[in-house]
């Protein structure tokens, strides 16, 4: 019997699990896919929002501002890159300037500090590549950027170091009352019992809530498509460049990423299938057209990849639903956590863990490990540091990904850590192998070899991202000639 089972290993589930691991509790995380960060957490804008956008008094507004405050110290603790680069909402017509004033007022009401309206000249001085048609902007210096999946991995590693058990390929199909607690039935018929549940199942969180509570919610998936530009474009803008938002959301942005690339997007399209992360000609055309308003010279020939993510929009209240429904004590929701959910995750983690611990009357442990499974990265080292590393482990001298300078030792560490990679994409997101200009063209076969060796499985069994996504379909010439 678990004290708490967290359903979903996205950034929210991992943040809750890690906060819970401060208490003397038996905690598990059950995740449908083969890895951490397989939902919205792996495909979003990666912006740590300042908090001027959300409706005053909403959970989105409250947890955004709280989360923004917690982000920097949390990232420092976990060794996750975070840059407070600030954000600008750009107006392209005098009529849009009134909207900036509204955002400034709303943001100030939400508790966002230091908001300021910039004139055209001030904006151009700050961002010389901005379109000449821009007439002014709202400046929010507390906006930032981070790596969402890196944050989720480090939260998971740290939670595991503090005793949390992770179970992957474990989709929760049914939640039902069992005495004072809950019984979870996983795919394959396995059952787990627990005193409390935390529902952090992203776009599927309404389905789990609706199994246990008469207060039903409805998540309508909304897809956002992106184009990623090569590192050669780093420096085009220093802040995150928004346009004046519309009813469909915060609009199409252009932002530096913590890894030096440039992210452009997202679109905002309702879809039927909650798992449909395709990109479309229509969506990408829209990204290009709208982003060119901010950056007329948008260098599309520098695009290195495209991707999409799915927002978990809750249609009854349009807000995060956090906590226990009245008729399902011990079942805690983190439902409808769309943007600014990444920003809010540290605050949601604290909030829900505090409530679960209070419900269970749990005491804080006296010891808490700070280990979050970090390994040395050669791209961040001086020549002397690399030499030192190589002397300890010659695998640091074998560079597997040339675009992102990732060594064999780093790939092995990413597989061997507590919540280790089990697929090509798992290695990619933990190390940046295959995320550079060639998008894995050169390093994929070599990572496949290492995964096969480390996991003790034939190469044909290695997957791109779990399930049936096998990379090889067979051998042409038998074992000796691959
Ligand atoms: C296009 C887009 C742009 C965004 N931009 C930003 C931004 O810039 N800043 C920001 O703050 N936020 C942003 N967000 C929001 C942010 O990405 C999400 O709020 C956050 O990632 C949600 O995390 P989560 O853990 O709740 O959900 P997810 O990351 O979706 O994780 C849910 C997990 O639950 C698992 N799961 C689902 N059902 C089950 C089940 N039955 N059993 C077991 N496991 C299950 C899934 O496999 C998944 O791994 C954006 C979102 C999108 C889609």
C-alpha cells in the first residue's frame, strides 16, 4: 500500500513527487509512457512567464507569480539552466498600445513587479532586429527561459534519490474507492492501492477526475506548432518577443532558448485526438507568417526542426483545477494545467504536496538528499577540466554528437542514472545528443549501439520513444554484417 501515488511524470507530477519526498511517506509515480516528460512538458515554449497575462484572481495568475519567484532558486538547486532574459509584448499599431496598458494594469494587480511600457525608440534600442512597424512594447524583466524537460528530469532524479519509486509504461485505466483509500488499475490488469492519489495526467486528467467525482471537467486539447532555428541565429533577440495576445492565447512568440537555439511559435488549434502531435503545412505557414511581423528577416532556411505540443485546456472554468473535489477526499487534482503550467509547476508542487502531507498527517524527514543525478558535460568545461574527466573515464574523450558536443560518457550516465533513459529520445532530451543542426543524422547509430549495450537488449529492440517506435526492422546480412 502506497501513501501517495502520483499519476503522470510531467513537470507537475515530478514537482509534486519531489516536494512529497520531503515527508516520511511511501510515494510512487505511475507514468503511461516509457519516460519522464512525455506530454506537454516535452513540447512547449519553455518560457517562465512573468504573470501579466492570466485573469486576476485565477489559479493561473496566483501560481504563475508564485512559480516565477521559485524558479530561479529551484533551478540553481537542481543544476537546471535558467536565464531571466525578460519578455516584451510588442504592439504593431497605436490601437494595440491600449492593450499593453491593460496588460500592465492586470500584471501589476497580479503582483508582477517592474512592468514598464517602452516607446518605439526604447524598444528598438533594446531589440534592434524588431520590425520597423513595431510602435511600442510592454517590458517585463521577470520573464525568463528554461529547459522544461531538463527540469522534469532533475525533479524526478531528486525525488528518486529521496525514495520515490517510478513506474513507467504504466497507464492508469481506472481509479476507484477502496476502503478509505484508492485502487488504481493499470494496463495489463495490475492493481496498486494507495491512501492518496495526485492526478497530474495532463490532457487526460479530466478522465481520471470524472471516474471519482460527480463534479465533472472537460479538457479540450489545443495544439501548438513550432519551428526551431539553428544556434547560428542566437543573438537575434535577447528577450522573449510576444505579440499582443488574442482570445486564442499568448500568440506566436520568438524567443532564445537556454541552449542557444531560437524557438518560433506556437499556433493554437483545437484538435480531437489528445495524442496528435503532428505538425501541419497550415500550422507552420501560420507560424512563419505571424512571426515575420515581429522579425521581417526571419531566416527560415535556418530551421533545424519542427514540433508540436498539446495544451490541456479545461473548458468549464478555463483555469487550473488544484486540490480535492468535495466528494473524493484523498484524490488531488492538478487538472487543466496548460500555460503557464511550466512556470507554475514549482508552486503547484509545493501546494499539493503540502495538502497531501497535511491530509496524511505526515512528518517532514530530518534528512533530504540534494542529489539530482547531474553528470559533467564536456561542452561546459574548460580544456583542463576535460583532461581531468578523460583521465578518470576515457569515454569522455569519445564525442558522439558533434553538433552539441556530447561524449559517450555522458550518454552512458544518462542511461545509468536513477530515472535513466530507455530510448533514443530519452538520451536526446537528457544530453542534447541529436538536437543540433544534423538532428541525429550522424549520432543516432552510435547512440543505438550504446543503448543496446547498456540496456542489455538487441539493437532491434531499441526504440525511438518507447512502445512500438523501433528504430531497426531487422538485419540484411545476419549478425556479422549489420
Ligand atoms: C504549445 C504549448 C506551449 C506552452 N508554453 C508554455 C510556456 O511557455 N510556459 C509555461 O509556463 N507553460 C507553457 N505550457 C504549459 C506547460 O507545458 C504545461 O502546463 C506543463 O508541461 C504541464 O505539465 P503536466 O505535468 O501537468 O502535464 P504533462 O507534461 O502533459 O504530463 C502528463 C503526464 O501524464 C501521463 N499520463 C496521462 N494519462 C495517464 C494515465 N492514465 N496513467 C499514467 N500516466 C498518464 C502522460 O503520459 C504525461 O507524461 C505550454 C504548453 C503547450 C502545449
